[in-house]
């Protein structure tokens, strides 16, 4: 069924569900994508700086010393060993 712009929507798994409109489902937030990209760039830069100038071990010690907080998982590995 074409919409007002002439775009034809194919079958979707959500069409068979009652009271579900695919147009109202969650769409990724572009600002969140920008924040994640900036955060990754910043962390990569900090890690490169710490590796070049030597205090990466001190950063790992602070990482290990983080206290539990509701909704925050206490690290089980050093920051330099985390892959995700």
C-alpha cells in the first residue's frame, strides 16, 4: 500500500500485531548517535594519551575502585582489558 509520498511499504512482522503501528515504534535518536560517537572518540583519545604518557595503570586502579551504585555494574576487569 503506497503512502502519500508514493512509497510502498512491504510486509512487516508488526503488521500482524493488534494495536501496533510501525510508524509509532521506536526510532533511533540521532542526537544519541552523536553523543555515542563523541564519547567513543573522547575515550579513544584519553586511552591513547594515557598509553603514551604512562599513567594507564593509575587509571586502571581508579577504574577498579569504582563503588557500586544503583544501575551501575561494578567493573570486573581493568579498563584496558575491556573490549566493549
